[in-house]
């Protein structure tokens, strides 16, 4: 007789938990997901994540495991590596890839651990200017990210007027700071990165160049935006944003030979150092179910359908940017080349935190975000908006026009509520529900949810 504990479904064995899962499913179905780092993954990816592969422990690498019984997961991991190189058009004699990082942050930390070493110097785009925590963020009073605790970090900035990266200032700072590694990567920056300029700066100061393409890797794979691989030594990425795969991370590293300033050919020594930093340095057994999901994600990203999807992401983001500017809002950098934009609300009469809240109350999910010049990440002046998830659900430019109208109405409604409630967020939240304007919030929410229901993803019926 089989074990009931093993065979029961979650809805049979844990209905309390299942009710919460169902609620989250309804939230995703009824709302418009505009968080730039989120997406809806495929049924095939979900199949892999919920497969028997989650049972297998496989410390080490294919052909060199610390456990037996790995013949099947070895094939999967090698397949994933091969597909990872193919999707970005990389030659195996020139590039290698580690697919074991649990996510993007561990992937970045593994690179620093391997190549920079403790207290070595790194430079990344400052968080308030659109960079990421793992690029070395710290404040005057506190080292926020572990990357600023274990490594010496110096941020570079954007031009406060244009919102664009100031490459000349980056070069001048790098000449003084002398970093071992410079990171070309963003979390909220809506323009192409000039990887050649980054490469020239790195050559000038003798630094390695790492691209963190976590946000844009799907667009790179589809050939929609410039690729970092021509100029970089290391490229890291997550696999769940524009790539539309599982929550995981990947590290690409150069192989073969490089030419030094004396014209001598020297071998790259990244492979063994990075592999050892990932395991056994920072991680234990790899999540082979996630690695299988990455493998099928890479396969999907090679298709014409995915290329058209990536192209539509950018079309939708540009339409959203143009529409908001037509309604009088300021977009940092004046537009977007990618999947997201940063909306500057400093002159719109509503803070980023209040904007995030009122939008969530009408079933549009986004995130408050600093704009250049902001002093507080908890009370910023902007919101970040992205189109990957909306595009997955099938929205096109005309649909984005309707989304733009919803956002505009919500922000104007939020401004009116804020004028009555005062400056404090806690009072604003109370007024959203308790003021005479709360009925307008409900009407707008009902309109958004009715609109969202039209874009139900086939095959998304499960949990």
C-alpha cells in the first residue's frame, strides 16, 4: 500500500496553503504585471521545475560528481551548456558556461570571488542611477550589499540632466580607482549600453569587463539589441526576465587565448576559477530541475516565435514611453531602447511609493524606483515599468495605449487622494480605502481586471 503522504496533491494534503496559491494565481490573472524583472514562464519550464529531477543530488560537474547515479543529470547539464552557447552564437572553443548558479546575485558574487578576490576593487553603476545591488551598492552609513562588504566598490554615475551613463566620468574615476573589474549592467536603465566604450575604458586601466545582462538577455538572444559578448570577458545573466525561463543564473566566460600589451598570447584562466567559486566555493548541489528548465528555455529562445516576442516587447515599451510622454509625464533619458522605462514623477504631484500603491490597488503591479538625484530608495521619485509579462500575455501596441490610459488615470487619482491625505504614505494608504475617492479606485480596478481577463494565457489554467 502506497504512502498517502507521498501521493496526495497539495490541494488534498494542504488546502490552507493551496488557497493562498490560488489567490496568487487569480492576482496574476486579473492584474497587469508591469514589474520589469517578472514574466510568465512556459508550461515546459514548469514541467521541468516540478519533475523528478528535484530529487537528485549532484554536487560537482558532469563527469566529476561527488555522488553516483548522475548519468541522466550529466546529460541534461551538458545539453544546457551546449544550448546556452548556441542561443548566443558563441563558439565552444572561445566561450564556456556555468549553468549552476541558483540566481543572478549568486552568479555575480561567484565571479567576484573567483576573479577579483576579497577586498579587490570593482566598479558598477550606482543603484540610484539604475544599477543593481550586487554591483557594489553601499550608502554613507551602511554597506548594503555583500559585494560592498567583501569587495571595495566605487560606483559610476549617469549624467543628472540626460540620465545617460557618463562614460567620460567613468574613465576618469577608473583611472584614479584602478578597479580590477568593471560591470556593464543595469537594473533600471532604458538605453543600450555601449560595450565598446566599456571595453576601451577597461583596456585603459587594465580591468576585466563583466556584463550583467540579466534584464536584457532575452533581447540579446533574439538579436533585438546589441550583444555584450564581442567586448566582454565575463557575461552573467538571470534566466527569468526577458528570457522567460526559471528563476536561475548563468555565467559565461571566455576561453582560449588573449593578447597582452606586449603582444604576447596568454591563456584565459577564468574557467577553473569560476567553476571552483560556484562549487564548492559558494554553493552545494546544483538544482538540476532548474538546469533542465534553463535548457528548454534556451531551446525556446532559438525559435522565430521567440524572436517576434522579443521584438514586440521593445515595441510595447516604446509605445508605453511615448504615450506617457504625450500625457505630460517625464521619462528618464527621454525614452527606451529595451523592455522598460523609468517614469520621473517629481513634477507629477505624487511620489514613487504612492504611485506604486495606487497602481497596485487598481491591479497594476510595478515598483517604486529611484531617479537620478534621489536620496532615498524607500521614498523615491519614480516608478519602473516593464513590458515582458504583458507581451507574453499577447498585448500589442493598441492594447498598450489602454494600459497607458489606466496608468494616467490612476496617477491623477492618486494625486487627488494625496492632496487630501497629506504627505505620509500611511495616511495615503488609508485614504485610498476610506476617502470619498475610494469608489473611483474600485471602478478603475474593475475596468483593469476586466481588460486583463481578455489576455488569459492558454495553458495557464494549472497552478
